[in-house]
C-alpha cells in the first residue's frame, strides 16, 4: 500500500475519497493527524498531512517517528512525500517540480532515529542513497507520460525552520552543493529508510531562496501559496498517473 505525506499546500487532497480515519498512538507518541485511508485515482492509499489538519505543527515539532512508525504498522510499503521548497540554483525557479536524488541534513534537536537504544537496539543503516531509485524512476516516468516538465535530480538541504534562511546561509548551502532548501526533508527520509519503506520526494519550488531573487522582492507567504497552488494540480496528476500504472496493494 502507498502512503502520501502532504506538506505545505497539501494538507487536504482533492479527489481523495476517504472511507476510514485511524488515529494511532505509537510507542513514539501520536501522529500529526489521523491517518486517512481511502481511494485516490481508484487505488487505495493512506493520506497523512505532516503539519496536521489544519496546518498548525511547525517543522521542528512534527513527530516524524510516530508518523513513519504508524504508516509501517498500517501496512504501508511505499511513501511519496510532497514538499514545498525554496530554489537555490538556476534550474530551480519558482513553479518548478523537482524529484530530488540527494539530501543534506542541517537540522538539530529532532528525534531522528528508531534505533535509539531504548525502544530499539542500536543499528547503523546505509543512507548512501536516501531516496528509493525505483519509486523515483516511476514518478519521473509518470510525469513524462503526462507531459509535465520536471527536474530529474537535485540536492535537498533540510534546515531547521520555521524561520526562512538568511542570504548568507543560502550561499553556504549552495557552496555545499544544495539545489533546494526545505524544512521537513529530515529526519523523515532517514526514518523511512530505517523502517525499510520505499520513499521518494516530489518538491514544488515555491520561491527563490533568500538572496536568489534578482528583483530583490521580499519572500511572502501569500506569494509562496500562490505558486504552490499553481503547481499542486500537476503534482496530483503525476501521482494519479503513477497509481494507474501500479497494482493494488
């Protein structure tokens, strides 16, 4: 079964027909919201808004461990994560859809592993490739089938939030090799890897990162939301096309 984790701009899913909601209190606490189980593109999926519904949980307060643990417990095998990001490099202009292939973690103070020596014994997991290559390839193929332009590959920089970054911080991220900047990419990706779940991300570039807009225009929430809403239709179409090619289960 597939789970869709929605971020900013996707706290609800048009066209999704839920038939059950399940609130799970895991050994790591409660999930961001009740898990909604239902049909999307005629296939059964689980939908979870990572910031809650309504959108109230800041990035550093999300219980990522509970979210991933609950999805695995429910029988989920694959996760598509949708995130809004800032664009750092020239190819990552607002409105662009990117399927990133790598991630750099700049977050701190977050509960970031299941293998904490308390609930689960210590274990080291290979995180060389943070995203599942097969799931990425299928999402890219779905986009191509629908004639939706995407960027195949990009390095996602996960920052702490909830504030946006300074221009000096963005320059540092760029020098480190990052193409995109967001606040929820980690530890979600690492936890999915620890749980043995196939995980891939669809990122909507909602704005230029700090200092990257030549016009000097201030980053505003209203502008970000406007761009997200303009691209979210394409993201839903990619996911629908992907599901149409997948078998149930």
